[in-house]
């Protein structure tokens, strides 16, 4: 998870929306009471929706059927099944060390929001009843993970987390060569291995499916439908494509000097320019259509981009 970027990332000017503001004017706008009130209301909406979505995933799907999830939530579910202690109490107690760590790593505001969010989640789990929507194990795993992942993702969009594992992963990643994703993966491998040993292998396997569903949903909500895609274009008509990208699509483009190594006619060591641009997922189809209009033989390579900074990029408004 990109928690550091989510809480350290600053809003940047966007083409068509921020181009007319000088930096000082933009800062005054951000610091205005109206901006802060809108940001507070939006965060509250994200956090509220995230809490109830996660509670539905837990009490409506996973908890009644004995499935667990990864991270702190998974540890709480596992201990709850083994000891009979209330899930609400376990979620709060186990998350407290991670909230303290988050205070030092990501700041007071993050820690305060996370503490309040987890306390409200515990209260919702304690006092609100959710119907058991299905007894089909596959549906339980998929949709339980979906609602739980949506809840975690929405709370991240609101500036907090429901699961302290990511905070620990960010801290450990600074001290070791491992990435945040590697650390989270290792933690969850241990959790599911213990679940297979103490519960049953079948329960652990369904729980892994629930975790994968939650992780994919969480990534989609955090990244949004505007996930970035890097596009490299090799074409003899590179200048026309560059003009199309910058003038028709309004995106930035980087031009590399290169040579063809091999083509349809054999070895072709002729020089040409290579275009690289970054677009959102929604713009990929439009870009490829425009490339085909200019050069149907163009060689196009695409890959996912986790995040960008600067340039003519349409930024996702994750957190102000």
C-alpha cells in the first residue's frame, strides 16, 4: 500500500483546473475555512462509509462462517474464534501499538483519525446486527472480502486505516531492504499458516480467497479508475504522434532518441524518436485509437504505473 504517498502527497496543479492559479493563490485556497470544511466533510463521508462497509463484510459474511482475513483484522478474527473474546475488543487492543507507531511515522492527525475510526468500528460491530446474507462458502469469501476491502480502502481515502499492518510495514521497510508489499505478504503468510494449523486447511484456503478479494477491492478504491498507465510508442511517425499526444490529448510526452534493431523487413538500424507518455486507464483506448490513425504499424508497450509526480498528469484527489 502506498500509505506514505497517501499522507505525504500534496495536491498539484492539474491541466485545465490548476493552470490559472499561482502557487501563493493555490495555498490560500487550500488554507481557507471553506476548503478545510469541505475536506473535513469528505473525509468524514469516506470514513463513515468505510466503517459500515467493513462491518458488513465482517458480521454479515466472515464472522458468522468462521473465515478470517489478513493483517490485524485476521489476527483479531483468529483470536476471537480461539478464545471467545469479543471481536470489538480485540480489534481495538491489537491496533493500539500500530496507532502509536503511526503517530510517530505519519503524524498526529493520522493517528487521531485512525483511533477514532477503529473505535467507531468496534462500536458498530458491538451494537449493530447484520443479517447473514448467504451460506455459500465461495460467496462468503468473495463478498466478505469485497466489503471488507472496500471499507479499508474508503478509510484510507479518508486519511486513516482500519488495519495497522500497513503502518508496521512502512516502518519496517525503512529499516530493511524489503518493500511494504513484501512485509505485508510475509505477515499474512504467517497468519494463514497458523489458521490452517489451528482451524482447518479448508477454512484457511477460503480465508486466503477472502483476503485476495479484499486486497484487490482495496487497491481499486485507493487507486481509483484513473490508475496510471505508462505507454512507450516506437514509430517512424513519432513526431505526428507526439503532436497528437500533447495537443489533442493534452498529455505530456517525453522523446527518446533511439534506433530500430529489427523490423518486419529484417535488420533495420535506422534512427528514430521514441515517445513515452503517462495516461489514465480511461484514456488508454482513446490513445491507441489515435495512434492507429497515424501509424497502424507502431509498436506500443504499456505497463502499470503506481504513482507519478509533476508534469502534465491528471492527479487523483486522494487526500488533501
